[in-house]
C-alpha cells in the first residue's frame, strides 16, 4: 500500500526555489545600485568621517578638533589666529567672548567681592565657548547689543577677521580675495545670519576660537575634561617687554603716562604698572600648569612663543598643525609666504598681520628706554626666566638686535 506524501512536503522544493530566486534578485539589484552610484556611501557618511576621493574608496578624516588660542593683548594672537583662519576646513571666530565681557562687566563690577565677578565672567565664557564649539552661534544673541533681529546682526565683533563669515553663503557679494580690509566685509556682506552661520560651522570639520579674555589654562579645565569636546589649547606667550612696547603704540589713551616716559625720559609719578603684573602673573601660573603636565591636559596643550613662530613661521606652523592633528593645507602655506616677509605692517591697522615677522618680534628693543626695560624685568623676572627670555643690563645689550633675547628653548606639546 503506497502512502501519499503530505501536501507540505510535496511543494517544499518549490518554495525553496522561489526563495533562492527572490534572494538572488535582491542581491543583483543592490549590486547594480552600488555600481551605478559608487560615491553614495561617502556622501551619506561624510559627517561621520568618510571623505570621498575621486577614483578611490572612502578615506577616514581626522577627528574634529576644537581649538582655542589662549593669549593676551599684543602678543601676536591675531597672527596665530590667521594661521588657523586660512585653513579651508576650519571655522574661525575672532574674540567672540568680547560680547560677554561688554554685556556682563557692569554686573561683575557691582558684586561685593572681585572674585565673585571673576567667577561670573569665567562661567559665562566657558558656557559660550561650549556652545560655539558645538556650532550653536545663536547663543551669542544673548550678549550682542543691540539684540539681533530674526537672528541677523551687523554687530558681531571683528567679523571681517573670519574667512568663513565673509564668504558664500554668508556673503554672496564677496569675491574672497587673499587680502581685504575687515570693514569691507561688513559693508559688502550686510547683516550676518547667525542661523545660517551655524550651518556653515557644522559643515566645516574643525572650529577655532581666539581669545585674550581667559587668564589661565586652568580656567578651562571643565571644558578640557568635557567628553563632548576634543579641545586643544595653544597658549601663546611673548616677551613682556615686547608686549608693553606694542601696547604703548596701539592703545595711546590707556598708556599715555608710559608714552610720556618713553618720549621724555622722565618717569611719571602716576605710572600704572598693574597691567604688567597681571600679564606676567597670568603667564607664569598658566605656563607652570601646562609645563607640569597634569593628566587632564594630556594631548591638549601646547605652549608657543611668538618669537619662535616669527623666526621660523613655516616650521612652527607645521608643529602646531601636527599637534592639532589637522593636515596643513596649501592656503595656510601661501598665507605664511605672503604675510611674513613684508617690509612692515599693512596700513595702520592695529591688528594688521602683514609684516617682516622676524624683525617685528624684537623690534621693541629699539623703542623702549633702558629704564623702562629694567622696570619690566624687575616685575616679570620669574616669568622671563621660565619662558626663556634673557634680561639685559646695558643699553648696548638692549640695542644689539643681532643677538636674540629669546633663548633657544624647546617647548614640546604635551602628547
């Protein structure tokens, strides 16, 4: 007696065949799609580190860096900022913390204890930096006066120092030449759309900010330990004697007594040297922290002397970019070539960067009197020794510019 197979067993081979055919069809369609659109994956994953290369598979980009240039006034920070601003993949902001200071300074001065005012400003500075490194530029609106309307403002401090803020799509009428006067950017570009600027910031891979409003690297510890940031700090220092000479020329109203001393040779009775004490004290404490190499600064701190950068701009710039983990592009190299071999400053602008950088770095030696130099040396002796600046004891030593007062000293990044 023959036993018939169950219906399920009789058709199982047909079901298997159909499944195989369907699977092959799906795979064939997928393969055809990939062949037809070879760079689709690159476009979809670019924000996560995949960078398309013609004729080559996707290549990983370096991790995004958040870069802070920590400096003081007249230390060469505008020059260093431009070394970052010229990079095609860096979104650069010049002194955005200016708006915080001007907005909160009266409030901080009204507080009973100066330390309370300092904490207020530093807390606001850190909060805004965290926002800006995250490309949330609309957080600036709290501090800009008058307040932006519909996220548009013409009052962003030193907008013209940022290539990204003066280029399409933020400025449709700007031809983006290699050099321009900052004011021309605002005149030709009109109001800045902060929402659109935030989008431009997100499309670029790195964010760099320059500030002279944070005294010490220790004040940045909460940001340096924030796992959401990849913050790297370049602390820029300069010989305090050079800083003084530059401040006298740049801020004549604030340094009137110093200018009188320099011109007449007679020291005024009302001379205020507190700014020198503050600058040298900040340098000393901040550099001491960085050079002690605490764990929270590992891979995140580099000390740069302006004099070293001025003497060998190309080599020092390569070192800076190596520390940042960012490839050095041609725009930066061309800018160095065009801006470190000039006969002097470009125009009379106090933040000009076109100059003979090596001559500029120690040009103060022909401007300050010996009495002025001796005063700075007495106030800043520990800072000068720590940072490798020689003192002088005679006019002959001071004026002999063929011998640099910046010792051959190597300050390696903390990696």
